[in-house]
C-alpha cells in the first residue's frame, strides 16, 4: 500500500535528523564539547535544510523532477554524510557534515509530502498526518538506537547508533525508488509535453496559502527547540536517571508525537484540518505557559506533562501543510510546500540559535520564550477566510 510505504520510508529517512542529540554525552567527552555546542550541531541541520529547500523551491526542482527520484537521491546523500559523523573528530567538521545532512533532508521531508499528496487524493490531511507522525518517530529513533546500544545485551560503541540511522536511510531510498510516482502524477507529466512548471512567487498571493504557512511558521518557532530541549528537560525532571533511561525516555517523549499526529489525522476527517491545527496551537501554547510552574511536582507528573506537550506541539504540523496543499494549484504544489518548509525551518534555526544557549541561565523558564510561536500561529490560522468551508 503506497501510503504505508511512503510513511515508513519517511520514518527511516528522517532518522538522520537528530543523531548528534542522542549521543551528545559521548560527543562531549570525545571532542571536549561544551553543553551549548548542541545548538550548533542541531542548528547546522536546520540551516542545511533551509538552504536545500530554498534551492529546490527557487529552482522549481520540486515540480520539474520525479519526486521519487529526488527522495531516493537525498536519502543516499544524507546516509553518507551521517555515516561520516563519528569520524569527524571535532565540532566544526561535524557541523559541516550536519549541514550536508540538512541539505539531504530537504529532499526527504517536503518531497515526501508531495509524494504522499500524489498517492492520497481526497485524503490529504490523513495522509500527511501519517507522514508527519513517521517524521516524529524518525526524529526520535536515534535516542532509541543509542539507548539500546548502552544495554548490556546490546553493548556497542556509541557510533553504532549513528550508523544505524544511515542504514535506515539507505533502506528508505530503495523503498521509494521501487514505489515511483503516483499514476495520476505520471499521467499529468506525460500530458504536459515538456511544459513543466517553473518557480512562481504567486503562491504568496493566495490568501489561504499565506495564512496556513504563517500558522506553520509560528508552530516551527516552538517545535524543534522543544525537541532539542527534551533530553535536558527530562534530565532535570528525573534526577538520578541512568543514561539508558534518559536516552529511551527522550525517545518516548519525542516519539509520542507520532500517535498524536495519527490521532490528529483521524480527527481531521471529522472536524477539518484547520480546527485540528488551532487545537494543537492552543494546547502546546498552554503547556509552554504552565510548565515552569510545575517543576516542583513529582517526576512522574513532569514526565507525563512533557509527553503531552511534545504530542500537542506536533499534532498540528501536518494540517498546516494540508491547508497549504489545498490552497495551491497543482502546478505549484511542490514549490509551495517546499518554500513553506524553507521559511518554517529558517524560523526554527533562529529559535534554536537564540534560545538553546539560554538554557543554563533560564532553565525551565525558557518555556515562556517558546510561547510567542503558538500564539502568533493561532492568530494567523484562526482568521477565517471568506470562501473557507467550516471543516477546511
């Protein structure tokens, strides 16, 4: 079933995203890194993703080349750059490799969305919810791989978790190369007789696209910074936890967003993507507001609250893309989705660079600096459009 193949390939391909975060303790020892260097490693991926999505969007490549071939090639590039990470030997070579990995992810995530839209006509919100759910679990996978490598039964060098993510990306490339394009997409390309779309800024003249994209930008101020902070928040909430517990706990707290996305996809079939997006923004914004006041609570309460926050922070992600996809004409679909991702991840880079280094100073109160993202996103996505249906 194409929806399952694309979703699993997205899971495997996006396992490349946060590999240094999972092994940051070992990297700090091996390369004498400071705690704030995590922001550079995470930010480099986001910068690479931003540059890659801008390049794909501005060139019109997303609408002029087969999405399946772009996806497979990107997986090969990302797997190679990630596999070299344990051999980098220091921060700045590692930053360079993470930049390349980010470039590759630009051909995995938004191009995967275009593939899913092509294979799920009429069920865009549901299909993208499954895709983003797999992205979330793929993002969390390095923590699980690292945690398993620390168990006595699976005792392996820390690099094995990094290399495991590369192997998964190679499998993703094979899966999508074998699947190919949706029949309707292939027919449309043949019928175009070479008149393939080029980049067109007119996507920003579409009110529905602007508002959905604006909501996504606010959402992205919070999401990746929260994910980068999850291991730190968990260590603070769960004093004395073992390295295995922290690694597997971080995996669980991020991965819980996957089922949350699938629940949001099911819900969107009943109340619409716009309402799901609004509920997600309200929920995650409320969590960022109240979390600092809960830090005296028992560890179990804090861990459950972090899981709820993580799920609510991503449950809306697919639905911004679904709303944008519905607003875009078909010949600008790839460009619109890619540019939305480019700007959104640019926002996430800014958030990571500005906020993560403040952790030693602010601790849990850093959550309040995440709040403007959901608040602005809610204001933008909540403004009704004249011709928008109630369930859009």
